[in-house]
């Protein structure tokens, strides 16, 4: 566990209301030395028609069922979290593990995140 592409449940604070949180699937997208970069993964709310401001940051997770998610999901590409491996191990248990993205899906996700954050 704790490798690039792995998905797990993570309690995440709301950006605008830090005293409140929600448990969401999260995806490890990169590891460098002792830092782990996590995409606060998913929402099941599809992009709106017409699109809202935040819809531009929603990245489709194509094979959501195969990786263990129960509904169509989108990665929230604007929100990344950086933790040390020890910090992540303190908050994630084996029972929080959901699954692992395919190499192709992970590469697409990373490419889209890079476009958002350039």
C-alpha cells in the first residue's frame, strides 16, 4: 500500500470550512523522497451543463468500477495534498484501501493535473 496509483479513503477538510471534513477517495499521484502527493480524488457530481467554474478542474476517472469505486467519479484536479509517508501511514489503515488505477488511466490523470497546474 502507499504506492503511486493507489486509491484509499482519506478524511479531508473542506478548504473553506477547515473545522469540517468528509471522507473521500484519494489517489497517490507522485512520490519524491519522503513526500507523497495526493489528489483529493473524487466527486460523483458530474460536470454541469453549462459548466460551472469548478467543472474545468474535474478529470474523469474512466475505469472507476474496475478500480473499486461504486459510481462514476471525477478527480478534483485543483486540490493536491502533500504529506510525508509517515503522516499518511498515521491516517490511512489497510481497511481504507480501495484499489489501484491502471497505468494508462493514471497517466491520463497526471497529464490533466499538469495542465491545470502549469
